[in-house]
């Protein structure tokens, strides 16, 4: 089976081209591929399948309505094998692969994700920009890290986030273990972001992703962090720079939708034995 490896600000993915829609992934297969000691190693899997060959994608695209056509479906799985609704870094890597493989032209095009059809913009080189959709603020909740509680904003980006602004330097926090959270608020689990305000519309963020653990970056989490920082400042629009362990990302909030921009790099390709 052919695979590629790519990353967006060091949030890394195994890319599995599936042009005939025949690849059926189990949770155990995904977990095995993502294992960093016995597999290829990644934070998640990006299966690249024509949207028309996936009943799930056809249904999602149908809900998007006229004018929201998209040729490809991003079937994203977390490292533990669980399906996820959306992945901003993964979508940028997905788009970079499509252009590099000649499956899409540079410019603007749509991709079907489980959280809807998302528009990407890119050239043959450089950063990739993604329309991430409108953030939905759903209230407040509390995360527990190292026995301490951190108040945060509940933000839906198609997937659930708890973005906590704190004055404690996030570089010193231990995010190896899953932070505690209220299961009544997050019955499907949650991505937890801890962030510091460090300048004019600039934040430093770390994240623990459900199903993956602490990662070097999280695209949807980056947007959630910008939303939380803007909320604290009494703002709803503006462009924020978010510094994650893997690099820098830019988030623009315009009051209607959100845009995430940053690098997406393909680093390797090869073959792996057929999945069993």
C-alpha cells in the first residue's frame, strides 16, 4: 500500500491515497500505522478518496447545498483510530498533497470534511489557507491539568475545544496525560488548549488532542485559541498570530467565518505492507 508523510507545523500525518474508494480502515489498523515505534508514526491518518465514491461524503456535500462542489473527501482519523470531524493542519497537508499529485490545480477549491465542505487556497509552494468555518462559542467550562483547574471557553470548530487563557507560562505545563474535563459538557471528549497572551494579538499555545495526546500543533485548536483570546479582549474580529511548539500560524476572524494560514509540507513517501 502506497503512503506519504506530511506535516503542518509539525502536526504530522500519514496520507493514504485511495482513488478507487476500496480501502476500509479499522481503528486498530489506524493505530498501528500511527504508532511511532512499530508503525510509520503520526498524529493521524488522512485517507484521500474521491467524494463521489464515499456515501458519507456524498451526504455531507448534499447538505452543503448548490455551489459547494468538492471532488475529494478528507477521511481523517485520530492516532487512536477514532474518526474526527475536522483537522485544520491535516486539511492543509491534504490540499498540498492534492496539488503535488496533480489531483487539483493551485488556487481555490473545496474539500469535503466531516464538518462540511471547506475551501482551501494555495499555490504550488508556500503557505496554505483554509476557510475553517464560523467558530461557535458554547459557554465556559474547566480543564484540570496537574491537579490545577483552568477556566476556559467552550468552542466548536466542528470538533470540540476547551481553550483556556492563563497567566501561568504554558511552557511549564505537563500535558502528557489527558486533562480532566466535564463529560457532561464534552460527551465525545475534547481538545484542550492552554494559552498565554504574549503581545498584540499574539498568543503562545499548547494542546492535548483527544485521541492523539499532546501534539506539536492543532489547526482547529489554533482557531479556538484565537477565539478565546479575542473573547477576553472583547473583540470578535482581527488577525491573530498563534505560536505553537511546531511553528507559527495565522488566524483571521472576520465575524462571519475564520481563516487559518500556515505551512504544509510533504516529507516522505513509500510503501507499507497491506493492512490486515
